[in-house]
């Protein structure tokens, strides 16, 4: 079947055409239910069903499935037949129209789930001859277009195999995330950021913009240039603590939402929540996490991935061998994931060189210099906070060497102190906030380390 290779221009038209598919499926289910229960269908059912089937066929020819062309290569689409489209309708039905789920499940009590099994597929599509059934099986083999391209998933063992829609099919034809619940082991980052809040050198900013361009255009390249399926990107953000690695991820999520016109979620993963001492459980947890993320508009961020990326040691026993295999599996699985993944590390020097080749982008976040520190103070103090005239933020940036994260903490602390005093942000507030930040390490801090602010420290205390 020839499917036009340009994306639909009017989503309402496509949605209306898909409504015809669901109406036809409704009648197919009604026929099967009547055959099971002995209920009588009205006299006009056969004529109405035939007319509806013809209308669906016309809508398909007119491009009701053109949405697939956004991510599926033309050579795959050209191989799809009317039966392939029927199979996608059946697989999508429980997701597109949740009311279909209990009806499908009641028609196949031997499976006890709403995903259509092969027996029900054969019944609904009225496949009777051996040739038709052989054609059905052929369309569900691992090398068939539907399965190879990720549009359909075949699960279970013969003869109780079921059809599920691939995340890519749900995204393309329904325009929604495949799953609503948060992915297992990850938490949603609710903070958002803007480029003007991200104080970094231009080379670093350029790489971050290239990350966004990769995500935004990867599928269009497949459609327009015939490129192979482009996954990821898998990126490594490297830099000392507080240099903006995590905040950059929030900026990217915000930017992608604005670029694509659809919200992008940022999920943060603590490796401790998926890594397990039991053999095979780490891989199982990771696979469940990434499977849940497939097809979503989401970035996965893994902070403090130093342990995962560290140089592999010499194998002296079975535990060492398994640990190395576990890490290799995790990185390979991240690499195969279709969506963007960001790993952060504070110690790039400790990263195994064999792992670096797996990353499409490696972005270095330098410690802020004098100009960057001054800019950070200006960005991170509340924009509407009144500031005393004698406060020179350029001078403060020069006087005290803090990371971006430390400046963010100190700026908030100083603002809180000033607000509590019902006054302006002044040098005593800044001195006290910076001193509190420096003394977090439980080391002996000399007043000279805060430069000219030291003369305000006693007043602040």
C-alpha cells in the first residue's frame, strides 16, 4: 500500500479519519460479541459495515496514516498492506479508545488481557484460509516491516501471542506519550530554565544548542534525507560540582518544549535506585525504565555517574567479571535508547576511554572565571530584589571564587536575609551568605578568603 511520505497538514482531518477506523472496529467487535452470545444484529448491519469499510479504505488512500512518515522510512511504508494497517488498528485500540479494552479482553478469556491475541485477530479480520493465516504470521515475524520498524510488538508464546503497539506508533498516530505514569526508578524534575540564566563559555553553549538540534531534527532527517534511524543523543556532561551540568539539562528540556510545541519532561535517575547486588536485577530494572521512556518527549538525566563510567579493573573473580559486564550492558542500553540521555560526571579523567566512544556529545563545564562569576551573581539574585547602591556585583565576583551552584545558594541566602530585615540586599547579607557557603566543607576558612567582604562579616554576624 502506498502511503504518502509527507506528514499530514491538518491533524483534525487525520483524527477524523482515525475515528472511522474506530467505528469500523466497533462494528467488528459487535459482530464477534453477537456470535458469542447469540444476540441479533439489526437488519442494516451488513450493509452499513460494508459501506463503512469502503469509507475507511478511501480514507487510507487519501492519507489517514501519513503521520507514520514523520519517523518511518518511505521504503518501509511502501511495503505496508491493508492487513498491516488493520493489525495496527487492533494493537492501538486499547490505547486510543480505552473502552475497547474490556471488550477485547472479554472476547479472549484464555489470555485475560486487552491486547489482541492471534486467535482474536484471526476472528476479527475473518481470516479463514491457510494462505490468509500464513500471511498474518508472516507479517508478525521479527524481520517484517511492522515489527522491524518498532510499530508493533509481538509478546508471549505460541499460541497465546498478543499484539501491542510500539511507542513510536502511539506517538505518531495518537500524538501522546505511550505511558502516563512516571518511569520506574526516575523522578520528574519540575524546575525549568532559560538560556539567559545559563552562564557558560560560548563553546559550551554551542554544544548544548547542538544537543537540542540533534533531538529536534533526528526524525526529520530520516524522513527528508533518508538517514538511518538516529537515536539519542547520549551525552556526557563533565565538570566540577556546581558548574551548571544539571541546570543545563533543565534549560534543554524547556528549549525543546518551545521548539517542538509539545512539553518535554526531564527525569532524573539516581543509579542507586536501579543498581542491585542480585545478578540480573540491575539489567532488569534498567530495561523497565528505558522501555517506559520509549516514545515519550523526555530527557533522562543520570547525575553523579562516576561509578558507572569508571575505569574497569582487572578481573580476579566472578564478581569482577559480572560487574564489568553489568556496566557494559548499561551503557549499551543507554546507547540503544531512542531518546536523549545525559550522564554527568565530576571526574572526566576517571572515565574509561572505551566508554567515551559511546557518547555522541561530550560537553565540558569549566569552573566559572571572574566574568562568569559576576554574571552569575546578576542572574541569580531575585530580579525584583532591591539592591543597595554600594553593592558592586562585579567586585564580589572578583573577590570570592565560588562555583555556579555555590553562588546560587549564596544569592538565595542573601536575599532571604535581606527580606527578613525588610531592607535591601546589602554587603552584610552577602558577606554572611558567602561565609556560610564557604564553611560548608567543615574546614578552617580565613576571613581573607572573602576579600573586602570580610570587613562586613562581623556586622553581618
